[in-house]
């Protein structure tokens, strides 16, 4: 059976195409929890809530409600619903990480202390530019940043309005999957003093040793994404 191909055209209410290029009209007015789970399972990329609504022919409130139902149903099972901004996808549960890693022949991501410092700063301070990262760390961070982007733990989020329009960096789905999180809201809270220093961009750098100490170890590998 040829599965429908999820396309960006659905965002504008256009028909989607199946694998043979045939047009498929969106279903009209119904989205069950089971259908939503199946859609997220076959999707090869995270889907936005607006995209799901367009494909299913329902409103955003219905999508949000079904996503809430699915998240509840998956609690305690081997698959979790992961959300990053407006997009959602399915990923393996954190406690299944070691078993999944053995199956795909991958170990948990190993990061150097410098990369962990950089990743911690990006995770808690995002979105931010490379110059802000380096101002906080007090050292050149080009190699660490490129390494994290290669591992897909850090992604480009757009460009700053600052002179030169530098790139803004943040975390994406791979960061959530590798660290066993379902959203950035689950990041461990920072000490108030450290959190205050992280938002200071002008003068002194934050105590990176303490920041790195707040990071968590990667425990999960998402489906089809072996560890780097």
C-alpha cells in the first residue's frame, strides 16, 4: 500500500499527494486519536499543528485536544509525543534508550566538556548568536558549535536583527530526543544567580562550570536516529 505523502502544500489547504503523485483530498471534520497516532508514525518529519489540522479538515482546537489525548495515552509506554514549538512527532521513551541503542548499534551521545558548556548555554538562553555564546563562555566556540550542529543537537533558528544579521541558534527535536525530554519546559531549573548571569550579554561571562553542571545526560535515541 502506498502511504500518503505529507506535503507543505497542506498548510495552505491544498490537496496532498500520495507516493504515485495522485491527489488526495483532506478528510473532513474528524480526527481520532488513533488516526493522529498513525499520521505521526508514518510522517518522516515533525508536523506542525496547522498542517495536521489542514490534512484532517479540523480546527486547531481539535488538533490540540487529540494531541493531549495521545500524550496521555502514551504515558508509560515505549513511545512518547515530543513537541518543539508548534511541531510534534513521536519518539522512543527515555527508559527504552539503552535497548534501542543496542538494536541500532549506537551508544549514547558523548560530548566534550566544552561542547556540554556550549549546549547548556544554548538550551537555556536560546535563541542566541555565536557571539553571545562566546561572550558567556569567554572563549572561541566555533568548533563546539559546529560539532553540536553536526550532531543535530543545535540548529539554526533564523537570523538576528543585529548588524550583519548573524544566525540565531537553539535546540531542536534531536536535542529533546537525545536527552529524554518531551519539551524544553522539562529542562532542570537553573540556580537563580546563574540564570540571571545567562541573560547578561554585555559585560561579565557566566560561571560555565556551574552551568555545565546543570546539564543532563542523554538517555534516549529517537526512532531511526542512531547516536553520533
